[in-house]
C-alpha cells in the first residue's frame, strides 16, 4: 500500500515540476497553451513512455497476467511505476524540489516538451490527446518555437 502513496507523491512532484518548467521557459505562449502542453506531458501515456525508456518493467514483479491486460491498463501500471520512482527520488534527494527538478528536466521533461511542440508544428493529425493550433499562435506572435536550451534546436526538424 505504501507504493501507492509513493506514486501519489511522485505524481504531485512531477506535475509541480512540469508546471514550473513550462512557466519558466514558455510563459510567452500564454496560460491556456501551457495548460494544454502540461496535460500532454503529465498524461498516463507519456509517463508510461518514460517508464519504458527506463525499462522499469524489468525491475518489478508484474505477474503473468500483465501481458494479457489491455494496453491502457498496462500504461496505467507503467505510469504508476514511474510516478513511484519520482516519489522515491524526491525523498532520496531529502525532499529537495530543486534537485528533483534538475534531474527530471534534464532526463525527461525538456525533451518531452520539445516533442509536443515539434509534433504540433509538423503534424496536424498527431496522436496528441489535445487538439490545438499552437503553431498559428506562435507564428502570429513572431516568437521562437523552442527555448534556447532545446536538445533539438540545431537538428533538422525544421525545413
């Protein structure tokens, strides 16, 4: 039962850090757009992807029925595993939100935000859970799409 508490703590910490990161780096997009991006980043689907990147399934006792579960149930389990990991790391860092922020942004959040923004620009039929016209807003305001620290800034995503 303590694992659920750790997952709850991790989810709250993760949401707070995502919110802070977006507000600090993308405030020019406006509150509504930031909220939409935030909802994509903290979604069960994205958290499950993070768990897969870390291969968390390998380090758990999921049982034989896991592989027979519906994909949405598998994603829920993986997302909770990632949330519990974030909660454990936050506690390991002596509840230091700054250290946890640095680790999460460097390891997951910055790249995930970039992917959301790039997908919004390149693919109107994306599989994102939200439907918004972010690129129109950015072009209308003549603002740069990605922040200065973007991992993808110098790659060939923009043609």
